[in-house]
C-alpha cells in the first residue's frame, strides 16, 4: 500500500522563500527543509538569513541565502541565477515578503500606499514572472504560493492600503492559475488570519491587542505551526490538482468579515 503521507514530501524540489529572515518565512523554511526541500532564503537582512541557513545546514538540508530586496526588479534575475547554480531551477516560489503600515484612509500618505503596493503586490508580480519564464523554458511544472491575508478577503478599519494590496494579490493568484495551468504551474494563495510576528507583536502585547484577539471568531492568534500543513499541501505533489485556491488559515475569521 502506498504511503499517503509521502506525497507531502518536497524531496528534489527547490523552494524560494522571500521574507525568510523572520516570522512566517523563517518558519516555512524550517519546515520545508525538514520535508526534504532544497531551500533558498531571500531577504534584505543577510545576517539573519545566514544564521537560519547555518541552523538548517546543521540538519543536513541543502540551503542557500540570497540578498534580495523584492522591490528591486534589477536584483531578481541575478538572484535566481545564483539559486539555479547552487540548488537548481526554482520549483516552488513562496511570495511571502510583505509590509503593513496601518493608518486610516485619510491619514495614509501616498508614499505609504506606494511602498505597500510595491512590496505586497508588484514584487510578487515581478518575481513570479521571472520564475515562471524559467520554468516554462525548462519545461518543468511548479507551484507558486502567494501569502495573502484574511484582510484581502474582508476588511477592517485602518488597513485600506494593506487590504487593497492583498486583494490585488488574491486576484492575481486566480488570474495566473488560469494562465499557467497549461504549463503545469499551479498558483494558489494562503490567507492567514492574525499570527503574532515581528510585524505586529508589539500591538498584540498591549491590552488593546489582547482584547481584539478575544473578539475575533477563534478568540486567539494563530500559531505559526498551524500554517505548515496548508503550505505543504500547496507546495507538494499532494496538492497536484489544487489550483487557483485562496485558502484562509484563520480559525474562521474570514467568515465574520465577508
């Protein structure tokens, strides 16, 4: 009898994770390496990447680090060339790098809007384009996973720019799923609810933050490990017929927002 768990393995696959220096990105890097994947860690903070790379290499994982500002289109081709030389063509792209600059609409500056869109949407567009071109040229299938947000499915006060950027990413996910299916490239998104990361830990340590978590449907923030199963499904052969999906991982929060 075949082992149904084996299809969740990532042996032989090269995975590029942006924003890998902390939070969701670092957690996924650890888990994807444990599942047998060859992991390319990309972020601006190279020193943080190196510490994580050393940790993973100590377990026997194949790992490389890439200094990459995802908003710099001139850095993408060289970053992918380095990854290909060290680990092979990228099979799985995790567009995880993101920023949030909470503010009411009337207090959101043009600069804040532009930087939010540049990181959360345009960077994913540009990186996906380059990865997909290389997969098509190599006649290989692949998987793109965009890290969207529950706030791309619904909205909350003070997150107009962030919600707009994540909603755009969700729409792009669905569009590319249709366009890339002919090449064997699947495009899906995870829409996490509230997970405590470096981006928001200060707020959730306050009384207001703790009270907010009590009011959302699950009554708590998610644990980073609760993203592992959904991410592995979308990255691995276990999800070979899953395409164009936006999967909320939020304890049901999105149901209250729609």
